[in-house]
């Protein structure tokens, strides 16, 4: 039994509508996530010292590099 134009239109509406809504919803979530990530208040962002502490604790940097960067960040000449 061949599919007529009305059946095809109904089938496309039934299958295509939710698919299009799903794609639009995913795009919305990605845009929203990006916007909230870039618009965080300074209180919720990690400070340079917190990032340094985390990198040292995870073993990403060694003790010498940690001390050198910590001195740089905490020096009185540094505007941070």
C-alpha cells in the first residue's frame, strides 16, 4: 500500500516535530550553559591562588614551581 501525501505529511509532523524541538532544546541548553559560565560573579570563580593550590594538590606542578608562583601571586608589587 503506497503512502499518500497526507500520510507522509502526518508522518513527518509526528517524527520531525519532536526531533526539531529536541535539537532546539539542546542548543538552548548549550547557550545557557555558556552564558552562565562566562557571567559568573567574582565570588564564584576560583582565585589564582585557589587554582594554584588545586594544581599543586593534584600533582600537576611540583613544589618548586608552586612556591615560585605563590610568591609571585602574593608579592606586594603584584596588583592581584
